[in-house]
C-alpha cells in the first residue's frame, strides 16, 4: 500500500537520526527498501519463518526482525542489526514508525475510496453517513467540486496529483482524487462568506499552476456549493457538464463554472433531433461551415458590444459603412437582421445550437 519510495525516505530519515541500518521486506522476504547497500535487491530467506511463527519479533544470526501488521495481517517485516536490548528497542521504534505510516496511508486510501464512491453515486444513503462517521469526515460542511482536465500521460498525471496535494495539503479538509486518467477532482471545503469570485480565483490558480507543469492548456470546471455529503455527486455532475459545455460554447476560457453556463446549459440537454429541426427552420440549407471566419468574427463582436454598430466597427478597425454592408449581406443570406433584438436572439441561439451539433457529431455522440 505504501510506495517503496516513501518507505525508503522514511528509513533514510531514521538512519540519519540513529546512524543504524534498517531494511523493510515484504512477507516473502523480498527487500523493498533498505539503508544497507549489501541488502539491495536481496531475498531474505528467514523472513517466511518469522511470518509463520506466532512471535511478533525474532533474533536471527545477529539481526532483529519485527512484524508490521495491517490490522491482524502481517504487511511488512523490519530488520535491524544487533542483538542487545538497545538494538531491540530501536527495532521496535522503527517497526512502530512503519506501522503508523501504514495506518495513515490506509486511512487516506479509505477516504479516497469513500470520496470516489460519493462522486460516482455508488453508495446507499445510510452507508454514506455511517462510513463518514467512521472516517471522521464531517457532514454539514459547505463543499465545492472542481474538475481538472489535463490530458496528460500516466506518469505526468501522477505528478500533477502530487502538485495538487501541495496546493491543498492533506491537513486541510479538502480531498483530491481521480476517477480516470484524464482528470483530477478536488472536493474543497468553502466558507459561508466565500464568493463566486473566490471560487473562480482558486480555479484559475489550479489552471495556471498545472498548466505550467504540462506546458499546455488545463481546463478547470466547478459545480455548485453543497452542504450535505450526499450532494457531492450532484456538484461533480454539474462540474462535468460545465466542462463539456465550456468546450462547446466557451472554448477560449480555461475556467468555467456551472452557474455561468447560461443558455448553453439548456441547449446541451436538448436531443439532437430537435436541434436539427430548429436549425433547418432558421438557417434552411445553410450550415455553420458556410459562414466564413470574417463573418463569424463580425457577428461575435457585434453581440459582445450589445448590437452597437459604432463600437463594433471601432473594435474591428473597419468603417461603419463596411460593417453595415456585412450585416445587410448576412440579412440577405439568412433572412435575419441581427440589428433587431428579436432576430439577434434567434441568430445567437441558432449559432449555439449549430456549434453544439457540430461538437456532438465530431465526437460521435
């Protein structure tokens, strides 16, 4: 359960304090970590004898051997050199240290499994509160789920999880886990007086930090704040939807919250057959790909400036009459004059529906 790297780091620390050699083995006698160069890669044949005996420790050929238990089962065997009482005491201390480490890691592992099952809605309601009490996880706490999409390889993904643990230390009541190899999930405790701006600031910090690690764009989405453990899965599902909707309608953003999805959230839940009917009614035989980049950029900027012709032409660095010409041409091709509010709304929704259909078709949904 504990990585060999952590075991090695722990016994190196013990050796630095005590100047004594320590070796950690599995129940078959294979050396997992050691400070004694002579034991690297060795198989200690005497270990199985200790495992099958009722004794918790044993002195064999000048070495003290101690069992380390995971509940009632032996998980590791520790060996230290020496046969006197001081050697025995040191061996007991080393075994106790590894035992404590095992308990801590097991608790973290159990909490990780609990959080995963919560996110995936894999637990009965009665089991949620029973397990939470056993794991000392409070119920009535305000929490928010952040979903981080990285698309990193397996090794990089593992290192990014370590970076997340550094950003949000385990001593806090935040939980970091993963349910697949493309994303990382943070279940973060938030305060009553925290604002949406504060939540987004945390998301931007995550995106910037992890983006620096992988040298590519990292997307972060957020669900809504929940106050009950059973609702964590709801916040997670919202974060997943926000991630997908963000890719379709807000591709330029690397941070998207569920609360800011607007009409995009509604369109995302429409059946494709209904979307197709709507597009045919509005655009007839015109497809999104039929609009050139200049036209789409003009439309986008016009909407950004609340249908203001003068401000749009200024930001596009074109004459006002040039913009009017483009809008007239668009009206002729589509029958919609986006200078009129009602037509602008219709056109905006139709564009979003077309983007949604294009995304779904491209991803074979």
